[in-house]
């Protein structure tokens, strides 16, 4: 008697596998078994490789072609050349590089292309030109220099000098208003009226004018002391003037050793129709406007009212 087979009929399409029901790599393709873990890992790895490959290519194209400068020329755009108008030059933001033209029969030699590229680079740099605010019509960018120069100290205010304490200072640092420059002396008949007049002028018009005093011993040997002696004399005898004016180093105002400030003052006076002769005595005064140029020259006598009127007018201009 034959033994009854214990195997049950299999459903159609069933693929036999090893005992335990693990259908192997092919069983889950036709059956309902779940795929093994290694297959899932492989599929995930392939997906990651493909994904990052496309991502890398996309980002690379974006970086290399983020800003592409194209010149719009006539016809086929074969070689770089000067465009008819800068308005034709466009900045195109894209992720694609410009492709080379297919027809290269008319392509210029390499040497000519390099020259054209250099010329075109110069045109690119000239695309942004500052406005021609000064009306000279040159459009060469000098307006920026003019703008900077407008804030640069001019004339007297561009100069430097030492003060009574030996510090090197810029004249422009003493104030922005009109300036009265005077050569002072401690033992002169004009010493008292001038120092008192300066004190009074600064009391009423100190907000409009600056006063700079240069000690000088060229006239009658009436400023023989050194810097410390001069400073002590003025500070003790005329404290109002000393506290409100700038007392500078001892200088020559005439001759070959004339200080640069006085060389400039006489040149500026000549340019503007003001007497430019060598200084005649102590306490000759020059009124300099806000533009750094000489407006008026005064004799040793101190005319407070006249100087005050001139200061007010200079401050308004």
C-alpha cells in the first residue's frame, strides 16, 4: 500500500524554495513574501547614488553659470567685439553655460581674439560710469575724484605747522570757519592793542572765526624769547586771547626761510588782488575764507569793528 503523500497541492505559480519557506531572491518577485533586507539596502544605495549624482551636476552647473555675461551682437555672434551700445550688454542669471557657435569658419585668429577680449573687458569695466555731475561731459569717472576733493582741505587748511608746545598739527584741525592769521610779538607797541583786540573779537565772534598767531622776531628783535617764554607771557598777560586763539611755533614770515604758511598767504593774496608785499611789521593780519584763500590783509593796528564785519561776511559765504 503506497504511503499517502503529505504534500498539499501548491497554488499556481508557486516556486519551491528551501525548507523553512525562505523563497530566496526570486521568491518575493512572484510570491507575496517580503523582500530580504539586503535587497532593500542595495536599492536604497542605488537611489542615493543616482540622487546625489544629479544634485551634484545641478549645483555644479549653477555655480559655473550663475552669472553669465553675454554680448548681443549682430547675426551669429561669432567673436567678441565692441557692441553698438552698452544697452545691448546683458547679465543673464542661469545655470547653463553659453554654447560655442557651431559655425567657426569666420573665427578670428587666437591673437586677434585675445586683443578683442581685452578690449571687451575694458568695455565691461566702463559699463558703470559715475554721473557727470560737474558738467564737463567727459564721463571718465573724474566726478568721484571731484566729490572726494570737495571734502579735502584746500589752501591754508591743507597745510601743517608746529604749535607753541612743539606738536605738529593740521591747520584744518583748528576749525572750519574763516581764519585770522597774525604774526605776533611780545615787546612791540602793537602788542597790547592786538592781544586785547583778539580777546574781544573771540568773545563776540569766536563762533565764526579762528585766530592763529605766529610769533616772529624779524621786526626790531621784539620776540626774542623761546617757545616757553612766549607761552608764559601771553597766557599770563592776555589770558582771554591765549585761551581762545591758537599760538603756533616761532617762524620767519619774510625772506628765504619764510614759513610755508606765509609763503602761501602772500601767493594767495596776489591771486585774489590783495596786497602781497612782504610783511612790514609785527601784527600784520590776513583773513582767510572757508575755501582756504586770502580775503583781506590788515595793517598792524587792530580795527575791531572792521575785522568783525569782514568775519561776518566771510562766514556767510
